[in-house]
């Protein structure tokens, strides 16, 4: 049986990429809701419906577990999905706790989509772990669109990020938490902007390790793969141009993984 991964677009590939390294003999289905991307600026009710439709599709593919590889979708839909389905459903949330634990008296910056920043799920997490109020939240709505258009290393991207970050004294931060799976594509640009001492933290590795532990505990680890089948809003991706683009994105993620 395969493992389903879901995101609004290409952001979830950053989590799938980690899973392909950690679980190299598994088979995967990746569902990108390209008809409705981006989610981060839409109404909560819209996003919930999109996520429910995508997960229902994956369940009908007879997957053994599903990873909601999208912070926005997780913040809105994960509780509803877990009540509805019996298979393991894992989500993504900003890795705030490890960032705060390692901050050594400095500040922590969390970047995410506008809807993730507004959602109660993140606020509740901060109440649990940020007793000293060291966390600053910054929505970066344009970054998802830059990623979805393949606009990774341009002057436009760097100017946008420098402008959004211009009000912050970056030397006062111990870490930058990437609270959207799309943001991993821009680690090279963030590295140019932030001081070398600022650590980049995301939840991909932790989520995939949690997935592996769940599969092992339930005797569900496979030894068939690796294999990935891609869908875009329910349509099988079979054209070589799109498959080649996904392969190119995986190569970029190989490079991004080397940037701390």
C-alpha cells in the first residue's frame, strides 16, 4: 500500500523529498491541488472543502497513511480529517517548540502564510511553548506564488524578502522557522539575508520520522519502492514535461537540504 502526500501545490514536495530519503523502499502518491493554489490567502471554509476533497480522493487510492504536507491545510482541517478517517493522518505545524528550546535568550522568527498566522492552532501552540514571548510571526503571502511559478532565485524574490524583513533586527534572532512547506525552496535567499548564526528550522524531518514510527508500530513498513505517482487536482500526471519539472524540483531540494 502507498503513502499519500497532499499539498496545495509544490510545497509538499519538500516533505515528500524527505520521506523518499527516510523511507526509500516505500511507494508514494503525491496530490497537488493545482486548480486551487494558493490556500494561504483564501477563506477558511474554502480551504477546508478543498482539503476534504483531496483526502477523499487519496483514501479511494487505498493509501495506508496520509501526510497533509501543507501548514495551512493542517491548521484548518487536521482535526476534522482525523475524526472522519481511521487511517493515520499526519500534519505539518511550524516547528516552534524546538526553536524556542534552542533560542538561548534570543528571539525566534516564524514565517508562514497569512491564514496560518491567524489560525487558532498556531496561537495555542505559542501559548504552550512561548512563555517569554520571544516569537515573532511574519506572514509572507507572495512567497507561495513565487514558488508556484518557479521564481526561486531572482532579484524580485530577494527584494521582496528584504523589504518584508527590513523592520526586524535580524542579528537578534537565533532561528528562522519555516512555517510553510513552500518556503524551503528559498533557503539560499534566506541565507544571504540572515546572519550566519541564525539557524533555519522546519518540520519536515520530524513529521517524516513520526510517520516512520507509526508505520513501524503498526507493521506497515513496505519494501517495494521507491515509486511516486503524481496527481494534480485528481488528474494523473503522465506528461513528461511535468514529470521532468518535478524531478528538477527534487534536485533543487537536494541543494536546499545542504543549507542549515
